[in-house]
C-alpha cells in the first residue's frame, strides 16, 4: 500500500513540474500522467505524479490528512 499526497502544480518544464504540497515546493515527474496544466492538482508519490485529480478531491484528501495528523 502506498500513500500519495495531493499537490498543486505551479510550473511545468517539459516532463517535470514544481508542485506545492502543503506549502512545500517539490519537483515532480509528470511522466506517468497526461494533460497536466498549471493550477491542476496531482497525487504525488516518491517524486512522481500518479494521477490528476479535481479541486474538490484534493480539498477532501487534504482535510482527511489534516484530521489524521491531529489524531492521537
């Protein structure tokens, strides 16, 4: 099982993108997904975008991750 984190694409350079993941800038490979544009959300795992998702999916996932962080 793997965990992927939603991130927002800020810039694209060829098959690489600068992605914001909770305010942290990460360089991500876009080799596994098609038709990604600036301001799209992607699921990121070990430096690769695995899937493009819509804004509401990203918001919901970030909400759940925030709740898990506060779980003790």
